[in-house]
């Protein structure tokens, strides 16, 4: 970086950014204009001077990552992408919030707009996921180039964030900030835009603490700079701001950095500066005209382009090309010196599975014994470790539940700087693959999202299924972005037992199945668990997946041993067949499959032909063609039963008019887990009763 000194053309480019932001919101009729107007000098300085990027190649591996955590201020970033030459056009700015075809939606969306690293909008998640970006950068560097001095590796880069009071108020920012300091993430810099305004007014009403002292307590480097001068005047001193950012990079190489900048929202818009209405509503024609007059623009002209200032701003693309060229030389030298690491890089970048992947799972499956009880969480741990042995890019951990979730990787060092060792975890390494999140489910979800977005590695995170409630907003964002996060959620039903109803999921399967683009998998036993992992890593889409697993032991079934390899990946398959057309179909997932199998045997003894269909994943089943779905659940068989230890809501589509659910429609019970299942009707006997009742209704309707 060279010393930054604002020129007249820089000032004109910043002025243009302000006016374009105001015009875009005004044309759209809605939006958040105030922050983009007052953030223009900060964002411009970052894009022009600090962020290493190449607008000619938005996905360049060597780029820094920028996250606008306050996604409502999306025009802050869109205008800088336009000024920098990312391919956004004036028509894109004019089409802000313009419907399904827009490339400039109300909040930044991953995969839609070049230069956008993640979907932001739900406040705090950009901040927390940026910490995941920093995790991913460090771990990937450790995989590929661990011996290089800091700053010398082609896999070194920085993460830059702009956040606001809303991000700071959300609890997830505190959760994640604590972890960032523990991890000594020196490549992370957050600019805190402190304009003291939110929708309901002055933030002093709800944010009275000293934010810098809070972050200092976490262990962050902090500094502040103000555009508000001691005499009350306002000066957008970008040279001074740049000096503070530069100082932070030099003085705190091993600490995450928070730099607070005092601004006035919407400055210098007449009547709207420092006014809460500028936060979430268009400024209005009169105010926009006033802003243009103050800035020397024609108030009658919209979307004016200062061509000379634009050409000056786009010189950043020339600097980006030069940085890219230098990086290419360093990368090529690394490839030649490290052919094995280069092969690993090529594989993980394309997402190909490692050699020996299937064999590793097959060998682990050989250790599972038909008839022997094993909790699916235990089987999950076995398979996870088998995969980890051949897949070095796989890493993860739990929110303080590793031993219960079975997410510990045998022999793995803890991902943490040396000096963080404990009696329980005596080996820490900054490139370790065992993650520990503490009791921070939401941050775990956001950080693993950031890891996926910011690296080519494959993270996982675990907790009890009940506490997926705390993680849910990050899960939703993963689904929206279509990134393959892996959630390992154990203790999946009232069979948790003595912990009582606070720890017993009831509505959770239905709630997560209701989420678009999330795949929920609930394997019946050890064999299905192994095939669920195989299918997850082999599947062609990139959707997040939840492995929902038992605490209690469940028998490994002879039927799944034979059929799970082909059946699980299809989401539902015939586990127990009958001769001819079945009288009733018994559908079950997870630990309840055993009761469906037992019920089918009882019914057979009574002359009733019952087909058992194991349904590990409704989402995977829905991906199959109509012919397959009809073969598994023939429409002509109207007597049906669903068996699942949760609310029946997701099953009615498959039960039809005469089907009967065996489900739990109340909160759980205090008591022994196996007894809870019996008391709440999750038994083979109840399945038999439901099957007979369904058959009777079908017969009565004829």
C-alpha cells in the first residue's frame, strides 16, 4: 500500500457516490439512503487504497474479502463496485430494488452480484461470518502453505468489514468477537460506522455502553476517528481515516481490529442529516435536490456521472491487475515448489472427493454389526473420523458438546494459537482442525458459513437438536446462499430422557423441513448413517444438510445393511416388502424405523401385508422422479401410517385422506427416554393399531 492522500478527483468520486446512492433510493421509492451517503468516503478509501482486489476478476483467489455487515446499506457497496469497474452498470444502479431481474437487490446477495462475498441483511451475521472468513483463510493456508512467513504466502489475505450499531447490538457480534480475539485473527479489520441512528431514533436509548471498551475487554485492538470536529463542524477527513487504519495494521498484526468512525447519517443532506428518517426511507425529492445543490450538482439531473472522476476511480482496476500479476508469480512459484499441495489445492477448489473416500466409509461400515445397538450419533462419529482420515479439508467441532455429539476428530490438534492449551485439550495449533465454539450455537453457524464462503475447506458444527433453535438464523442464511454447511444435531427426540422437556425436540423436524433449500436427514441406524454421509459429500447440489441423530442406541437392521447403500441417497426406499400389493404402507424415519419393521412382522402374522418404507430424508425423496416415487408409495395403496417422534405436520402430504400418523403432539416428558417413547405412543403396538385403523377407513370408504 502507498500512503493515501485524497486528491480533487477522489473528492469528486466520493461526491458522485453520495448522489448516486440518493438517486437510486429515490427512484426505487424505498431503501436506506442515509448510511450509503455518509459512508461513501469510508467505503471509497477502503476500495481504492486498502482492499486488495481485482475488479477484472471478482473471484481472484488472492483477493481480500469485504463484507458489508449492515446489508441494508447495500448501495454503499454497489456504488463502489460500479466506480471500481466490477461490471455493474448505471442501469444496474437505476434498477436498485428493481424486481427479480435486478443485480442490485435491497440487500447484497451472494452469487448474484460480482464482488459480493456473502448475503447480508440479518444484522450481526455479516460481522460473525467475517470471523469465519478469517478462520477459513488461516486453516486453508495451513493445509497448503504452512511454512511460509506471514504475509509471504499466496494464501494470505485480509478480511474487511463495515458494520453499524445494529450489528453491534445483536448478541451474535459479542459471541463471535470473543472467539475472534481468542483466535488472534490479525487479518480481520472492522470499521464501525457510529452514526448513533437507527429506525427508532438515537441509539443512546439502547446502546449506552462504551463499545470500544467492550471490544478491548474481548481482546481486540481498537481505535477511533471522528468526522465530527471539536467545534461541531463536519469534515470527511479521509486522509486522517486512512492513517488510523494504516496504524492499526502495523500495531496489531495478531489482533482483530475495530475502528470506530463517528459520522452523521446522510451528511450533508439538508433537513435529513443526523435524522432517523434518513435511515430507512427515501430522502424525498426536496432533500435530494438540496443534497445536490450542496455538493455542486444540478438538482434537476438524476444519475449524473462525473466521467473524469469515474475514470480516476477505475484506475483501481489497473492496480488490481498489477497485484494479480504479482500474485500469479508467487502462486506459480508455490505450485512448482509444492506439487503435492498444488494437487490438493486443485482438488478442494473443484470440490472433488479424495481418493479412498468410498473405501474409508466401507471399511468403517464393516465394524457395524447387525442386531447390535449403536446410537446414530456414535455411528456418525465413526464415519466422520473415517472420512477425516482421507479428507484433510474436513474440520469442525461443537458448541461445547463434542463428546455428546461425537464430533471430536481423533488425534486432531485444536484450532487455536499456542498458549491456549488446557488439560482437556493439550495440543493447540493455529492450523489445527478441531474447532471449539463454546456455548455459541448461532456464532458456530455463522462462522462455518464464513469458512465455506471464504475458503475451499469443508467445516461442520454440532449441537443438540433442541439447540438448533439458537443456530437457526445462520442455517437459514446458508440455505438462502446454497452453501453446503453440515450440521450434526444429536439428541433428536424425547428419548433424550432425564434432561426433560427443555431438551426434547418436538416441532424441530417439521420446522427445519419447512425451510427451503435445507436438506434434513434422519438415519434409522448405523448403516443408514454411513450412507447419509456418503450421499451428502457425493451429491451434486451445494445445499446445507442437517444430520439428525439419536442419543440412544438403536439396533443395526439386517434390512438396512442390505439396502441402505442404494436407498438412502434417494431419500426414501422400500425396506420391507410384501408379496403382491401391500395392504398398508408404514413410513418411518430415524429411531422409529425399528418399530415400523416390528409392526410389519406383527401384521404379517395376522395376515396383513405391510410394506415398510424408511424415509431418511423427505427432501432427497422429493428430488426423485415421479416413477420412483410412485414405485415406493403407490397411489393405489391408500392405507398408510407415518411413524416419527415429533409433530406429524410434514407427513400429511404422504398420508393422504386415510393415513394415520404415529407422532407426538405435545412437549416432552421428564423421565427415562425409553419410557417417554412408550408413554407418548411411539411403539410397535401403536403402529399396528394405526395401520388397522387406516385400513378400516379405506375399506369403509369403498
